[in-house]
C-alpha cells in the first residue's frame, strides 16, 4: 500500500446500465481501476486503497433556483458547455437525470469518510469534490476542445500529464482517470474553483500559462 495521502481516485457516474467507473492514481501514476453498479462497492474500493481525495463527475449539490448553478454559469461564460443541474424535485421526475440521482447517492455514501469541499480553503485529510471531464480537458489543453474527439484528446492529455492509459479501455475509464488527475492536482493546489458553497463547487486543473 502506498504511503497515506498519495493515493487519489476519480469516479465517472452513469445511469443504471452503465454504473460507476473508478480509477486510482498513486503519486500521479496509474494504480488500479474498477467498475460496479453499486456505489457502496466504489466507496469501499476507494477506502481499501487508502484514498485521500476523490473527484466525482456528477453534481455535488442541486440547483436552488431550478436553473444552472453558479459553477455551471461560470464555465459556460468561458464557452465550456456543461449540463445545467436541476432542483432535486425536477430531477426525480425525469429519467434523463437518473445519473445525477446516482451521483447524489454516491456523495451521501462518500461524505461520512471524505469531507465535501465547501470553499473554506481548509484542507481535510480526506476530501471529495465535483469535477467535469470536458472542463478538465479544456483546462489541461489550454484551449476549448470539441467533444467529437474526446476519446483521443483525453487519452492524449492523460499521457501528456504522465498517466499511463494502456488499461483505460473505455471513455468511462478515461474520464475517471481525468477526474483522478484533478484530485492529484487538488492536493498540490494546482486547481481552479468555480461555484459557491450553496450550490457546490466544480474544480478543474489550473490552466497552464505560456
């Protein structure tokens, strides 16, 4: 087992058919991956690996207004397209939002063990937070990317940042690895924050400077 604090996880959240895909990195290097339809399995797997930080591709809070959250509006202002998270009441009425409901269940299971980042700046030993692979890829590339080439672009960006991609057999694992890379950057504070405590933060890597 690697030393405490060096292992981070990224989780891609899907609906009932796709389930959850997770990747762990140790000191920024690929360590392991898993998938399961059950969030309980994913949380246990993260804890069994001694994970310090978990980044999740799903909303960590519901919209208070029923419209796009502060974090989503901030990303869209930078021309980075993202889903608008609804209120919980709306999400429960539409099948499209099933994956967000699954994400909410995952957070409920994570937060007894990993404190949800709330913008205080205080670093807990174990933390979880929301991220978004498309925004992550754009930040790593330093430019707006098309989603049409996401598999090739995201695999390349992972490799460029030292993450071996041989075992990442699907876009779900690629996205989980991107989330894990943000968790790795979070521990060194090389990230940017969008949002607020009321509706949640989306965290992405700091954009490289020329």
